[in-house]
C-alpha cells in the first residue's frame, strides 16, 4: 500500500465547522466550493473533466482512486472544471495500457488540489444527513477560525451563473470525435441531420454519440439567442448539461422558448431544467444532489427500470409543469422528476450518454434522431 505524503498536510473545513485532516497528493494552496459526493466506483477521469462540476469539490465514495491514471480517450471536456478532489486513498503507482499521465500530475497541471487520507465515509455520511455544504481545502494554514470565515463568506451555487465560465466562446463544428477548426458550412448537408448543440458545459460523449448516430454537430455558446440557433437551419437542437443554478439562466431559458416547437429539441440534465422553466415551471435545490452511476429511474411509458448516470444538484418541481408536459421518467430513490415530453420536445434529468456509467438509456439518441427524421419527411 502506498504511503501518504505526510510532508503535505491539508485540511477540509465545512461551513458547519466540521474538520477533516489529511494530505495533499496534488497541488497546494486553498480552494473553495460546494462539497458533494460521487458514488461511482469507476470513471474518475470523466468526473473531473465534466464541466457540470464547476464550483464543486468532489468526494469519491469508492476508496481507491488513481489506479488507471489519465488517458486521452476518456476526456469529457478540454480540461478540469471542479474546484477540488477528495479521495480516501490515492494510488501513486497507476498502471494502464492507455495511460498518458498520473492523476496527480493532471490535477497539478490545472492548479487543482487533490486531498487524500481523510475518512470519506464519515464525510459522505455528514453530507447525506446535513446536505451538501460549502467547504474549503487548505494546505496553507490550520487556523480553523480563519478558514471558517472564508468558507462562510463563499457565495455557494444558488443564484450563480457558472455556465458562462465553461461554455465555448464561439461556434465550432464537432468532427471525427473532436472540435474541428473547419468552417461551419453555410448549407447543411443533404444526407445528414444537422444538430445545433447549445453548449452550457456539454460533455464530449454527447457530441460523440450524436456524430455516431450520423449527425452533423454544430456547437454554439450558451449565450446564443434562439434566432442565432435557428440561423444554422438545424434539424434538431440539443440543450446540454452544465453547472450551477438553472434559475440564474434567464437568457438560456428565453433562447429555449424561441426554439421549442419549431424543430425537435432534446434537453439533458441542465437542458431538462431549462426546458422546464421555458414552459412555465421552476426548479429547486436538492438536499445533497444525485452524483453517481447507479441511479435507478422508471420509464413511465414501458414500466422498465433503467440504471442511469447522474450529476445534478437542482431539479424541476413536478407540480410546476404538471399541466404543461407529460412525465416520462421518475427517480426511484426520491421520486424526483427525471424526464418529460411535449410536442417535438423531450428531456431527461440524467445522462443518457453515460461516461462514466451504464448504457441503459443510450437509446434516447436514436429516438432523437428518429424524431428529426420524421420532421424532415413532413417538410419534403
């Protein structure tokens, strides 16, 4: 078993005054964020590169992390977006045939702190009972009073627009599994369906699956208007996942209103919450959120139970959209909204693209493609 790096002591302080002492296996300094836990046993690389974790410090409940290092294939964005990473034990000697660097060096290249050696079971239990809390990791001081003042002054996630910090700055074409420097064609292809993706913090696997399903994928910034989205003559529009409070995004809600009902629209995670607001609903914050790859949901159309990958701290309040949309999926742990349908529009709160996670609901991309094909036939 690798030894902890006892020369780099670090502590985590939560807003309720809880203290957890450990060691920094990566990085130095201080970092603030909302502390959440992820129940996935695999997929730490996809977790730390998921833009939806912006503003959060993530604790992995699986005790041994880092054993496969970091590779080029499992990136879910161009870099790391979370604020800090907490594990029970970091594996200092990873081994995997695809590995290009260690988790430690990957975190340090982005100036992120990795904390190990704390009781992650106790931390997870505290968050589960009390709810997600603001926290600070520090390698600089053990002055609890000073750190507690900083963490209590931290604004948290409610009311904050973090999407602007992770969205692309200009439109681009996704081609051959990566962002392309090629100019976006003025005319859409005749043999492919063009999907415009509103990038609120989109995960790469969403784009990969759209391309694998035969689509031309155009990605536009989150601040694009409905008119700008429609100017690309899309066969369909996808509203992506992303971080922060959905209620702080009125400009995206307005853009969604301008495209819903014109062409097929597919909302994923934050995109689901945006659609909920666009049709007159509202959202609320969950106690500790859903972060993991083992969340059961019920498909209300088929009655099947499907295991899903999830990462969100806010949900659409079902009563707020009850008369405006049909419920399509239900979370079996807490009965929260996991999906809805309305004409030309479908949305899910979970991540059908997985990465990491099960592929039970990957069929939704085929359904979206089918909806676009049906609409295209009608206009011929």
